[in-house]
């Protein structure tokens, strides 16, 4: 059976950023969504009973220590170019940033194409697109350039020790 044909399981996890919805299949994270509020359809069952410690523990460890990388098995579904960008993002250590332009030069592409791949990232936080900044300013996060998503990006960068006095 191909992994993409395996049904997705959704787990909800509370975090300092609010509820996270983690979609996974065959022991691999497929997507992570920031939920604005408690969503119907998710049961509050202890994670130990569900057997999802493998999924939640690396995230809990990161929320305890922002310098700790989040190591989870991933099933990143996207175009070849998007997957190349996401692999480059995984190489940026916690507490460090890159610009869209730096990644574009590294990948032989344009900053806009890198930004589009970051916007399409199915696992923000785990695939750390929050570590990618505009030449001047934060840039966007999860497809937004203002509002709640940018507050999440700021929180993540500060949690990792990135000084944001200029923003």
C-alpha cells in the first residue's frame, strides 16, 4: 500500500500557540494546522491512550526549549520544487534565519518562488518556514502578512532566541 493511500489520522494538541491539528498516516506527519479556537470533532482523549506520544513529545520538547529541533518523520506532499525548498528549510537550525533571497540563490530560483513554496508548506513549525525573513521585515507566515499568523511567527522566532527589536 502506498503511503498516500493510507487514511489520515488527526490528533489535536494544546500548545502555547493554541490548539494544533496534526494529521498523520503510517507514523509520518502529513500536515500541521494552527487552530484559531477549539474545533468540533476533536475528542479530548489523553495522548497516551491514543499512542501518539511519538508525535507530540518532540513538539512539547520544542515548546520547552526553543533551541531543540523538532525531529519527526514527515510525508511532505508537494511539487519537486516545493520539496526542495522544504528540505532547505529543515537545514536552518533553531535560532537562525535566512532570507527568501538567500534561499533562492541557494536553490537557483527566485525569492517569490521560495515564498510560494513556504506558503504551501503543509507542516509549518516542523518544517521551519518561520525562520525565513524578507529582506526588510518579517515577510509572511502561512500565507498571511499580518494578523494572528505573524504573531505566531514572532513568537516562534523569539522562542528560539532571534532578536526582533527591528520589527
